C-alpha cells in the first residue's frame, strides 16, 4: 500500500479519531490540516518555513500544474516533489473543483470535460483517465479522482447526475491508475442531499479506495447544513480508511469536522486571508491593516510562539502591508499556518489524552464566536 | 566613538584596503556591500535570511521612514533596530537623494527643503537639523548628513552651489547631532567636476567626520567618468576613516570601487533586478523568465552554494515568476544578495592574502564583460 492509515484512538463520545497516515514521504499525525500549494508553492512560503511548523503534507493542484508549467517540466524533475523541493508528503487534487468553477468556460459530457485555460485561453480536453495519468506523472503520494462538483445551491436532479458521473469517473480513474507507490482517493459528492451523499459514498466504498474525500461542501452552504451533511455522510465511510474534508480551513469548522470523524482538511483560507492582512489569533480574527494597530507593540497573538510572534510587532507588520512590502505577506501567512497547525496539534493532544469531548465543549463555543461568521 | 574603523591591510599596488568597522551592533569586515532596506525591510527578506548570508550592515532611509510609518511608531520600538527586529548594524541615509529626485515636488532654500510626500501629497519641510534629529530617533549605528545631490548632467555652477550648500548643511547636521552612540557621516558631492569634488572633500574633512560617503555618482554618468571621479576624490579623504560609495552595486563597479579605496557600498540593484527575474551568476546576468530556462534543471548558478542554488532549479524559479508566485521573488533576491556577499568576501580574501592586484587583473575584464553594460 502506498499510504497506510491506522486509527490510534477513538473518542468514546463523538466520531473523532486520532490516527496516523504513513506515506512514502513521512508519517502524518491526524487529524491534520494540509496547506495548499496550488501552483507548486504554498504562497509566500519556502520549504523550510513549512518544515519549521511541522507541516507533513501539502497540496498541489493537477489542473493548475497541467496548465503551467506543464507535465514535461515536472516529469523532468522526477515529479512535483523534486520540482518544488519538498521532501514531505504531497497530495494533488484532480482539479475537478477548479474546472467546474470555470462556468461558461467548460463543457462536460460522459467522456470528460472540455475547457478553456484561464491563463491563455487555449482549449483542453480532460478525461478521468487523462487526469489520472497526469497525476501519475506529478507523482504525489496521494492523487484524487476527477469528480463533478455541483455548485450550491443546485437542484436535486443536477446533483444526482453529478453523483452518478462522479461514480462512473471514479471507476475509470481507478482502472487507469497504474502507479503502485501512489494512492488514489475517491471523492464523495451529493451536495446537501443526504440521500445522494449516502448513494455516492456507498457506490465509491463499493469500489474500495484507500481513502475517501468529501467534496462539494464549503461551497457557500450554511455551516449547519455542512455539519448535518457530514453527520450523515461520514458513517457511510469505512472506519479503517482515512477521511478528508475538502476546502475546509476555518478553525470552528476544523473542530467540528474532527468531531464528525474527519482526518484530513485543506483550504486556501489561512493563506489567502493572510495576504489580505487578516490573521487568526487566540482572540479571533485581527485585521492588521486597521489603524488601531498602527503603534501596537504587541505580537499578532500573545499566546503564539511562532517566529513571527516572537520577533515582530503588529505595528511593524501593519507598516509592511501598508507599504506593499512582501515580507508582510510572508509574516502573516507564516503565522496563520502556524496557528492552524497549533490548533490541530491541540486537538490531537486532546484525543490522545481521551479528553476530546471536554476540549470540544470548551472550544466549540469560543471558535464559533470568533470564526463562525466566515 | 560610536563606530570605529581600522585598516588591517593595504594593497601595495592599488588604493584598495582591508579593514573592519566596529559598531554597537557587530563588526563589519570591509570592503562590504550593504543591502538596502528602504522602508525598514530588505525587500522580500526576513532578518534570518540576511543573517544566513552573513550580512552585518543594512540600510534604512530616513525620508521614507519619516513619511511612513513616522517617527512616533519607530520611537516606540526603541528605534529602527527594534522596529524591524534587526540585531546587526544599521545605517540610515538622510533621504537627500530621494528628496532631490522628487523634481517639481520640492523647493529648496538655505534653510531646508519643502516637498510633497510621494505617498499622500502632504507638504513637509525638512532642515538639516530636523533630518539629524529624525535619524537620532531612528537610532541607526550610522546616520548621514542631509546633502544636495545634483542630477547628471548638471552645469558647473549648479554643482558648485550644491557643494557649498552640502558643506553648510553638513556643519548644521554635525552641530545638531547629539547622539553619542551614533556616528554621523558626511557626503562628498561635486558631480563629475574634479575641482568641485576636491573642494567638497576638503571642506568636509576639515569638519572632521568619523566617516565619508561619496554621493552624486552612479546617477547616470558613464562608468569611466565615475571611476575617474573616484580616482581624484578618494585621495582627499583621510586614510584612517571609512569611505562609502553610495548607490553602487554592480559587480564590476564594486571591484573598481574597492580598487580606488572604497570600504562600503550600497545599492538597490541586486534586489530590484531580482524582482524582475534578473539574477547575477558566475557567468553574468541571467534573465530567468527567458523561455530557454523553461525545462532547465540547473541551479541559477553552478558555482553558487546558496540555499536557492542548492535546492531549486531554474525551471522551478522561472515557473514561480511566471505564475506570479512570491516565493520566486524571495529566491531570486536571496541569490543575488548571496552572490554580491560572496564577491565581497572573495575581494576581502584577496586583500588578506596580498593578491588583490592579481585578483583585480583576473576579474576586472571578466566582470566588465558580464556586468559592465548596466
């Protein structure tokens, strides 16, 4: 098996679990958050920055990397690990979500999807088989099937069609997936329709993948709908396999996802808001461009021991962002990723010490109050 | 003395010298290049990046820092060292050059200079006394006098007036400079007129500053005119004091400056061109965005052992720049500063081993061919 998941401990009161995911590039303690490096770099970060904060697994995106720099260049580097100089584990999303977000730029049929590049307007045709082969070349430890992700809101019939196509395509991806040292994960769709979620999960579980993602959530639906969907979907997935909730990175939603039995998360949120000057702290969001911080000598977060909080003041970071200095974006990004990494570590410790329920009771209200609005 | 310069060795055949500049924040081996951190950050770099490449002394700019974030905020951090978290030595330029570059935005008289901020259009009035006090607050190890830097080309009379005003202002700066733990350096002007350079140097040397800069060069004049001006100016400066050539950072000009007896240099060139994808290598400039590097697995420079060259390929760095990824700017900046730092170290080693003349003979033609055009 290219990756191996084992559950180390289960919360007796919730679906939360502590586990580890062994890969050819290190062992990931779960639950874990995976920073997003869409174009072969976690924006503003170098490899050693991520290593410092004990990041074991990061994401790339097949769709983006296929368009730029293209497969030949990545292949010449022996794959994405070599291209981006990352010795930890990698997961590539297929790009299904990105392609379906193109709207009028794409056309879909049973064979695959035709779309126009957002970079140069060139037409491309991708099939489940081709996306799988592309990911074989990229060579991440984990590849994802090409799925069809409907928007929110979407009618039942539209979502049902997407579920059926996602199952058919998952099978085609599985058949064309040849690389023994790479795992291929399936993606459960079904929008907010419990029945369709169950159908999707059952069909995919039937095919026996080494891991299952839940896609099509965090696409604009209210958070309670996301949570109720998780509640009905996760039990359909085999307990022995790793579970990955796609596109979720808000602290409150991470905690809630863990509670419902999720092991892996990814999201651009922490890095994207950082570049807009918004940082996560033990007291909630802080918009560092706000003039109240102009002469504030405090660190971004008093409770944080990251490189940024140990060395720089809010006033300095605000100055950097106001002056258009790139170091400002580095510092806010570093801090946000460190914050999320620390939150996941706290969650794992609570699980390891059999006190997740109490941790959840304490933190749920707090995180919801601080981060629930976003 | 807040800074102390001592000459360790002199080249028997040229004016080049090996020395060290002791400051309250470390000892700088000279000749040395100082990276520019105009707004309180060397663009894209964190403090630890600069420490890794043994950078001992960096620049800030009083004019820029006065406008943004303003003195109050810097004062609250105990000065620029604290504000930017830099434990090495700092030098602040007065901003004379920047103010005089504003063109129609400024008005000058015997008292000082009135100008309009390039940031928000507000009017400001700065005198030599005020610029000195601002730099006292900023608290760099070395402050610079407010000088008048004429453009190139400029008529003799205009340059003569600037020399005279620069001398008067230097005296006013010196009188108003109160901080015992900070050195104030003078700036020699005089354009390309030997007689005016000598006049400027003599007047300033008469006032006995702890260090002397040569300003008003590298402002558009041909390089041979810059070198002949150096040749006639440097001998006017006392051998026991440190000499700083402002605005020079091209490898060929650094070598030539050392030959004429310069100890310190600063320039935005290495960092600015880096952000445009232009890197310095042992084979000359390399424009990494060029499509010939699209699939090039080599490091930026085969002869370089910097973090970037050890870990990343040209193809990857080109991809980052093409995709608008900030890491690309970090990597090219890091490499260029490392390259210049390495060149200065080579020069110091040649001086230490009494073979600068041979080193110059070998490298002068090569560096001129590679970098002389820019």
